[in-house]
C-alpha cells in the first residue's frame, strides 16, 4: 500500500501534535491486549556527508503493544540500504510524549535533526485491521530535512522520495 505523504513546516506539524495531545483519548476496550505492527519503507534521493547524491532507503517496523490497562509499549526496529540496523524499546513513560491515542488513531511524532515526521494509525471498529498515513515536515525556513542514519551520519534530503506502508493487528503481546 502506498502511504500518504504530505509535506508541512515544523510549526504546522507542532500544531497538529499539540492538538492531538490536547484531545488525547482513552483507548477503546477492543484495543486492549493487542499488538499493532506498522512498517514503512522510505526511498529518497539523499545528500551524503561527502556531497554525493544517492537514492537511499530505510525500513522501520514499529510494534506497539496495548496492555489490558491501556498503556502503550513500543519497539522500533530500523535498517537502511547500507545494512546497518538498530532496535529501540520504549515504555509508556518514554512513549507518552511521542505516542498517543487521539481522534480514533494511534499517533506518533518523531523529531529529526531538522524536520520531523508523524505517523497516524487508524483502525476498523473492532480493532481487527489498520491503515497508516505519514506526514513529513521541514523546519521553518529550511528547504530540506536532515536526519541521522542508523550508522550515525547526518543525511539530507535531495529530492522527492516515496514511502510504502503496511499495518496489521494481532491479539496478544508481540513484543
């Protein structure tokens, strides 16, 4: 499935994130005790530290477990076209500012070196299936986004990229 890609300035993205937190909701009963797996692959022309431009790709898989108490735990595994990878886990205390439920969706915001992206995962009424959208934003006054690669290098967008997403829901704890 091709993910929705939108480009916004960071102030606009911050307004969306603030609105979502201000209207944070309790997860519905049918979401409790389930795991949501959201994956995306982004391919983008990238300016490397040496100035060369190369199309790079990165894949991230976020597994979110929703406990019976409605608390969200997340594991994020990412890898890139250079075969570097890392995995990070977050509990409700660390994920609360960047991962929340609002407007019928799980929403996460990820800051970059310059810019940010936000993902939104929506569900059917029974929390049996899901869909994901992504919004990418540049810092105000900036013409590109910058991020740290899995290998620790600062990279910069050098053109328009593409993103594919997938999403699934399973009963139980997939962490």
